[in-house]
């Protein structure tokens, strides 16, 4: 479920001090709930295995990667430490010591991991982006997960690209992603410890 921007901006996340020049694009409630110590399980789930979406969302993502290859959107010279400097250069010492796990098959590089937030970044010819995952108290003793997407579009082309893909992200990609995360979370919770 899409959340208001305040679900991210009103929390004292560390990402605010690291990426104040990035625009908050989306905030989503992730279908993962648990206790205060369950956040590492969620991060492990999100960084392990293949990042394959089912159905039309998966087809759209494959198409995006093929178009990116065709038009050179994702070349190494368009990424981190080439077109843009990594945000890890902005990290305070305490966060540098805890970079978190590498995001598996996703095109992201982990920035930091704390007890309740994990951030990873990516860059290509269209955008420099941050995926921020937070573990938020739910008011009844438990916690819930949320994902924020922060972006810095690369010029007019990047802004046009973000506008063009917005309906696909909101209608097809994010709902499919939420179902996949929820299914994997429930399966992981059902396994005996």
C-alpha cells in the first residue's frame, strides 16, 4: 500500500542527513511485520536470491533491462563513481562501519545498515536513486516494514523518464513487488527457527 510522504519524512532516519538533495519519489508499506529483532531477516530476504518479479511486472522489468542495454542506460560509465559520486562518501564514520549486505542480483550497492534501516543506491544515465527500507514500530508492540524511493534525476531526460515510468511502477511493478515480498516473508516466518 502506498503511504504518504510523511511516513518517511517524519521519522528520524539517518538517510535524511546523507541524501538531503534527493527527492522522495515513493513510500510504500511492505507486507512484512514482526518483532523488534526481525529487521535483519527482512534485509536478508531482500538481498538474497534472484530479484525476479512474476507476470507482467517481470516482463516489464526484463524489457527495461533490454532497452537499457540497447540505449546504453546502464553502462558502467553511467553509474556510481563514474557519472555520480557514491553516497558512501557522505556517510558518517559510524555508518561506514556497517555497510550491510550486498543486494544480490539487484543493481544496487549497499550504503549502510542499522537496527531499523537499510539503504542501498544505484545510478544510471537516467537517475541516481536510493532504496531505503525501514522497520517502524506499529503502536501495538510489533513492527512493520516500509520502503522509500529517493531519486535525483539526471537532467531533463531523467525527469521525463521518471514521469514516463510512474504509471507502470504504481500499477504493475510495485503491487507485484509487494506480493512477492509478502509471500517470501510469510514463507520465511513459517519456517521453524
